């Protein structure tokens, strides 16, 4: 798997995890099988995932969630290890489809255009528009005919294109989108509500009240990889039922699923 992903930046996140697919398998002296699940991620999407101040370790809700997964699925016979591989968001689906990563965990929301397998949802979210604090744009109606940026390959791109006469600019890196919004290159950006709130809190951007698209977050895998999806759903089910779920939603200011 590492050979297949040669050229991608390996995110150095210390975790004790693993799974049953294309990852390498070994046996220890105690005959415990170690199975590695490779995770494709785009670490520019705080609070879901981003790099720490050293630029080496992935932090965020998804990282904290996955760190718990081994405790749900490890057995006396099998130890699961998750390894993170960083890449641009619009490359993750391609890597999953080609079998070069086992799962994609990067704030994914459902789109029928993405030919992948989908887990059960684990968060509630929405696509919203964000503008500069001093912008005279107050409503989605005001966005008509404006220049709007969104992450390429994300459902926010689709939501932005639904705005009448909007000039939609696709950008691969969310951090670059907000830097350009600060400089006035765009009139607005469309992103996940959790991401929007993170940047609004840190840099004073204004989030428009109207929701462009209600969504949920999922883990993705290659089409037909039912074994992997079943394994992820087992993890998600136990995660949602745990005290850790509410604590992490509160920690990262993200919305739990509505019952």
C-alpha cells in the first residue's frame, strides 16, 4: 500500500489501529494478526482535520474519532491500525476508486456523482455562505451574480453553482479560499457549516443565516468493499452510542446527528 501511495505526503499521526483489506497483514509472536487500514485525508478542513502547529500531526474531530475505532473492533486475534495519507480533497475519491486507499475520512458529504461506497452518517452538517465581516452581502439573494469560491470536488461547489448567475471559482485548498476571501478576491465562499464557524470564530468572517444544502458526514470506501463498510459502520454505531461522541462534538463545535 505504501508503494501504491508513493509520492503522497504521509501524515505522521501516532495511532494504534488497523483493518482487513488491502493493508499489510502480519502476525506477532502471540499470533495476533495486525491489519492496516489506510485513510485518505485532506488536512485543510478544520475542525474536521488539519495539521498541528508543527505541520506534522493531523488533529480534529475525524482524527479523534478514528483514534477510538480500534477499541471498538480489536480482538484477541486481530489488531487494527489506521494509517493516514494526506492529499488534496479532489484526489481522495480517485484514490479510493483505484484501491490505493481503504477509506476516505475527510468531512465527506453525500453526492451521487461520487462512485464510492458510503458508511452510515456520523455528523449533521450543512453548506453555508461566508463573507467578509464588512461585506454588504446579508442574504443568499444578495449573492446573485457574485464571485463565489468553493472547494473543488466538494458538495459546496455544487451548492455554490445553484446560486443564480454566480461566478463560481473552484479551489483545491480551503485555507487558500479563506486567505483569498480576506484579500477581497472573492465576494463569498461556500463551505461546510462547521468549517465556516471555525474560520468565523478565528478571523471574524460573517456566516449568512440561510442554509444552501442540508447534509450529513460519512466515511467512504471503494464500491463493492462491503467488508470495509461493515467494519466502519460497526465503529460508527459504537461511537455514536458512546459518551465520547457528545464530548467530541462539543470540543470541535460540530453538530451531532439529529434523532
